[in-house]
C-alpha cells in the first residue's frame, strides 16, 4: 500500500503533514503550499524594517507629526521618540513565536539616532535571531499650535467688566483660574488647539485672549454661573481661510452685577431696611439686617435693583452688647462714640452674645451676621 505524503513544491522533499487549522490560517495567505524547512528558511525574513525613519518634531513642545497632524506623545527626549517610532515601524514574521526584542539607541549626532534592534524567537521549532539597525533622522520644526502661540493668534476675547464698579481681586483671579482650567481640561482630552494667548489686566477689568470661540464661551458662562451678571457676544470679520470661508473673531462682553455677596445695600423706594447681599446670580438675594428676613429682588430688577451701597460685611466692627430691650430692639455701644445706642434686633442676633459685628453707615447702625452664618 502506498503512503500519502506532502512534498515540497520547490525541491520535492517530503514535508511534515500540517493541521487543517494551519492550512486555513487567514494571517498566512498562500500557506496551503508548505515548503520544507530548507527551502522555507532560504526566503525567511524574521524582521521587516525600513532603511531609515524621518521624524518631524516640534522644537518647542515636543509634539510629533504623524499622518497629517501633530500629536503630543509625552516623550522625555528625542531618544524616547525614536524608540516609539521604530517600534511602530518594525514588523515581525507572522510564523515566529515567543518573540523577544530589545533596542540599543546610539546617538550619532544632534539629529541622528541609530537604533540597534535585537530580535529572538522560534519558528518551526527552530530558534531564530536577527539584528537590524535603523537610523532615525530628527527634523526640528514648529507645530501649528506653537506657531500660533508665537504669533499671538487668538480667535476670541473675553472682556470681564462690572456694572458701576471695578471687578474685585477675587473676581479677576477667579477669571484667570477658569480660563487656565478650561484650557487644561481641553488639552487633557487631546485638543491641541486650546490655549490662552494673553491675559491683560486693565484699570476697569480683565481681557482674556483665547484660541477658540468655544473656550471664550465657556469662560463667560462659568463667570456668570459663579458671580451672576450678563454676557453679550459680537462677531468681527477678520479674514478668509484657504477655502474662501469667512473667519470671525468673537468678543464676549461679561458684565458682572453691581453688587456682590457681602455688600450691604440700601434699596430705593423700600422701607424694609438695608439688605446684606448673599447672591447676585439670577435675581439678587440677601437678608434684611433689620429683621433677618430673606429678600429677593423682583424679576424686572434682576441682580441690579436700584440701590446704594452702604458698606461691606468685612467693614463691620465689634460692638459691645449693653442690653436686650425686647424682641425687636437691642442696645449696643457705638464703636465710634462708645455711646449706648438702640438698634434693630434681627432674628440672627444671639441674645447670649457679649459682642456683635455692626456696620455704621449713612443709614444708621445695624447688626450684621457673623461671617460664617
């Protein structure tokens, strides 16, 4: 009886019988024709490597140009970039198992790194090894983002102002934090077009130039969310892009409310007594310093009712409590004249307190809440 054997199509020598799985492996097209070991290793290429790799690197931020865009790779130096590029460019034969490899970089000059790569593996139960050397050429350039930053490019400007006053130091510093925080969050998601071009403090407020209209809108909305006020935007045609599309620069005018938390104001045409402002978001809200009752401005008045400012919570001075006269009045020593003076008793007054914070203004002497009330 004759034996059915497979033979090498190149030399005619018999070859081991292969499994059906190997013969139908989609990663090995044409593998249904099996060569003997001798003929197989004549054409065997363990590693597929390019003759040279050219890498475009931004000299300012270290981004690498890949495909058709700049990519932040987070590399510490050019050697790390070269290793990553070589790792992606090298290919190993699909038949090799138990592959292990290492790279030994050699700095030839400032712009050239020679990458010595050593590979080991097993194919057809035969140990194989190979060494390949790939030179990596570094081309230092300027990425689009760094070029725009260097050219003071901006697409949007946020103007922080306040109605009938100058923005406080707290509001100015918070606007800076918001701008830098929004840009940092967008950069963390891979948005390379996000950056703050310039932050300029003026006598009447702050101007923030940013790279996109989206950032400008986010800064404006966040300021209004935290401090109240209004924002208006206006477009200005500045140029046309390479496709002939009009490019606009947007100005976001943020107008903070005239009153802020901690202000004590005297409302016009209102006999309810001064109000300590607690919030200027939406409608102005606060507490009456004569009774302790809550106050909220009407819809038409919004966050800027007709009023005059009497002082601030931080302007309060400590006054000694002399006696509690009744449910509506208490006697304290005037912190300036040290005379016993009868003042209104708000419901947040502690009858056991020996001293209370008071504000003396053109509207009289009033007890204020403690800072943490």
